[in-house]
C-alpha cells in the first residue's frame, strides 16, 4: 500500500450458514468451517453464537390499532401481554419501552405497572424483589437514562479504588497471608461513606422522569401501608439501590463507568466477595433516612 494510507482489508476466507438449518427465535452455538477464497489447505473454523429471527414487518399504518391498544390509559393490553409473555419478558419490555418512549409516555407505563404491583403485594419486605415485567422495564429504563447519575455518583470512587493498592477484602479465606484485615475494613468503610455521600449529592443528575416515577411509587406505597414509616424509602431503595447502584458497583464496565481496557485486579475481588455487605449497607442507609 502507499505510505500514509491504511491498507484495505482483504477477504481470505468465508463462512456459509444455511438459514434453513436455524430455528426461528432460538440461539445456536456451533463450529463453522472456513472456506478459503483460494482452495488451498485447511482454513480452520469459527465458533459462532447465532440467534435467527424471522419477522414479518408490515407498513407502519398496519400497527396503528395495536399502538392504540397499548397506549390506552387503562393499560389492559400491556397487562394481558405481561401475563402471557413470561419467557419473553425482556423482549416484550424492550418493545414496550420503544413504543412508549417514542410517544413520550414512558412515565405513564412505568408508574401504572408499578402502582398495580404495589396494590397486589401483601408484604413490604418482598416488594419488587421478584422478576416481573415491571421490574424488567424499570431495570432497562434506569440503565438507559441513569448514565450521568451513575458517573456523578460512582465514577470518582471506582477509579480511586482501581488505582489504590489497598484491598477491601474481609473474607479470611480469600485474604493473602499477613494482610491486615482491620486496614481492609477501615478502607471499605471509607469507600462506602464516600459512595453514599456522592449518591445523595448527585440527585440533580438523576433523570426527572425517573424521579417522577419514584414519587408515584412512594405515594402508592404510602397509600397501601399508611402505618409503615419506612415504606416510602424501601420502595425507592429497592430499585435505585438494589437494581441500579449495586449492579453498577459490582460490574462498572457494564454500565460504562470504566473503559474496556481498564484492569480489575483490585476491584473484582473486593466487590464480588463483599456483595452482600455493599447491598446491605446501601439499602439500610436508605431505609434509615
């Protein structure tokens, strides 16, 4: 190639997949043989994970009646879909979010389903603990709108831990010989205090729509359990802490809080082994406010 110019990629081998061998909607993982452009020697194989989906896409106007059913304020069609789509809950949640966000009605969807869940629940301790269409929708929505909030609340502390040589490990069976567990505990408490303070200082970075939904949750919970003093914080903490902040702490890369190339030598061990401590501390702190 000419100096200063990037060489173009050249085709050397290819994989041929027979679509008739794939089942619609199912995931398949196999080795597929490579065939070279020039038929010389063995070219090896690639292991591929494939999901084949055959969809019939009609003109936009054909979907208008369905859209009207879904967007109806009573949400009867959405609730009916929730009852019959247990195994495809994530696919359904993604589709519903796209429709309602396009119409700027995602707050109506999430608040309505959450309030219905509160109405049906009998115990505050199990509120939103089970996986359902409501919790899946909230998980997907929070992850899509809370990047600024998570960066403001967690990034600084996460990067400080990654650069520190001090461990947070408290499990004796996982600690190296001669390590001072008191020093680890002190460092962990400092980290938890810092993260907790940053979380509450970053409230203005949280999506206004999500804050509105949390307000609806609080009102529904307080109406259902008027004598439960902590229910208004429990119902919000169940989502914000247990379903957003703790997963982001345990896997910051998945939430775009660290770069793909960043090493996790000092991070994976402490947070994986102390998951319950992080979860309990964050959740109890929220309950005691």
